[in-house]
């Protein structure tokens, strides 16, 4: 994987993988930020569980559970606790 920054317990823990082609140039700061990111690239997640389960590209999540569960959404910005939680 290229261009990754992970700070915090479980940040980017499950990024990319052999079965997936992605997970490049992501930044995750906070416990479990971008924890299950199999394909998404160019994402920024700051906060506990921010972008916790994401497959989208070019997303920015700032705050507790912001954009948590973003399955396929691209080009989103979520700011605040629970902002866009469960977004598709």
C-alpha cells in the first residue's frame, strides 16, 4: 500500500488486501478510523470510528462516527458527531 498515514488504535487496520485493488493514499487519525477500508483511496478520517467501514474514494470525515458505514459513496464531506452515519 502506498501513501498511508495511520495514528490511533486500529486506524487503517484492515486497509486494502490481496482480494481488493485499492486502499491507497489514505489518512486515518483516531481509534478505528478507516478500520475496514478495502478499496477506498484518497480518504481522510479524523475521529473515533470516522469512515469506519468504507469502500468509497475521496471522502473526508471529521468527528465521532462521521461517515461510518459509507459503503460506496464518493466525494463526501462529513463534519460533526455522527454526520452522514450509515451513508451509502
